[in-house]
């Protein structure tokens, strides 16, 4: 997945709505999950990583440990010192492991075996160690055969987490949310982008650059916490004619999981619908149409975008006045400011937007 430099990110302003904030931080429903320990040698972990049996999600755009930090970890293995375990989520579909917590430790080991630190070209010599250490300034190739063997056979304990019931893997979102200790709080869509890795993530990122979509948002640059991407996901999920069930947070996660490796045909259909809807909204309502009070209102966005995407009749010339009428409708006002993620509220505002905007 292509990355964008940090100075190309901005903050998307969303209207603060209490019900949206409560939904955003909602707790998981019940799951049956098992957790068990497994001891892997570093050599086995390295081989699994190279064969993509272990997947390290890109929730941090860069490897963040310094060379001295990584060096001290390697030295700990060579000295036989204890090293904290890692958490891996075993996916039911293919048995691969997704790293929930421990990617800095794993990458440090992998880089040392490969001989190059991080993504650069610098030779990985152990630095920042005591000058009297027998391993100071040594690369993996500089180690004796005995020490190389000791390092390869060193054991890192992993705690394997696997969902048993229900058979949908949705619990990984909440597990990742609670166990990840990467040092940076992750927003919900950032977590989804990590754990539902696949063609759909790349597809959403591509849609996020569509010019008419950026006009709707009123921001040229992508949001650094992926709030704009989450809005695209929300539109696609709401307009998919599936039975919505709260919380919105979990509804979006299930939709993204379901489409994780969507077919080219499905992606093409979604792309055409999204782009046509964005263009129709811009042509009819102008730029930043969903900024009702302070920031973009997510509830107005999902209902109006859904109404536009579903309408296929003759052109309507007075959509601006109809939109003003919708925004001033008392029942609709309640649906975009109170209990906005409740099933009945979502259903009501979708109906009102469609009726007031497009009924003859």
C-alpha cells in the first residue's frame, strides 16, 4: 500500500455528536476466544515472516526503535536474558498470524538476521552496548558460529489468540484495540486498515483521493487518522442494503471484514457508485454541503449520500431548496444530532432524506 509523507496529512473536522462519540468507544459484544502460549525460535519466526505466514500490519508508517534499542534486544537474546512475549492473532481462514503486539521486537530480530537496519542501507552492527560487551559493533555475520546458532535457537514466547465463536474473526478489532502497545493511540479506521489488510484497504485509499470527494470534505489532504476513509466506508456500508445493526463501529468493521479481499467486479461497482454520488452531490449542493454547524455532520452525510446514490429518476432542478427543507425538518434534525447510531434513528433519517430530496 502506498504511503504518504507526514506533511501531506491534515485534520478533518467532524461535528462533535455525543452519540457518535459513545458509539466510537463502545465495548465488544460477547465472543468465545482462546489464548494459549507457543514458543518459537527466532529462526522459525524469521522464516515465517519471509514466507508471509506472519503478517506485521503497517499501523506505524516507520520502524520507530533506534539502533541502540534494537541492539540491546539482540544482546538480551545472546546473553539469555528474558524478553517480553508477543501477541499473535491466528486467522481462522488461512491459519496465518497477525501481529497484535510485538512488531518492534520482531522487526529488530529480522533486520539483524538480514544484516540491514530498518529500511535503509546501513549495516546492522550492534551499537549502544557496553564497550566491554563481546557483541559490541558486531553484525550477524561477525558473530561466531556458536553465537549465530544460539541466536537462531533463542526462544520468543508468543501468546496466540484465536476466536472460536462466532466464526467471523470480528473480535480481532477489539483485541488489537486493547492489546496493542505501540505507543500511539489508534483511531478505529487505523485499526481496521491494519487488521483487514487486503485489496479493499487499497481501494478505500484510492477513493479517498477522488477530487469531488475532497471537495465534499473541504480538505485537499488526507486525514492523518483516516477519518475520511472511515466516512467512505460508512457510505458504502449504509448504501449496501444490508440490515444495519448498532453499534456503527462494529457494523463498519464487519462490512470491511466481509469485503477484505473483494473481487474486482465488486470493487468496480462500488467505485462507480461512490464517484457518481460524489459528483452528483457536488453538482447539486456545492462544496462542503454537510457542514451544518461546526464541522462535517456524519449523520447528514450518510443519509444524503445514500439518497443520492439510490435515486435514478429524472433530473430534479430544485435540490438546493429541498435540501434546505430537509435540514430544517424537526424530525430530521433530531435524527442527525441525537442517538444517531440507533437502528431506528438511522432508518428514519435515511427515509426522510430520500423522501424530502427526491419524492415527486
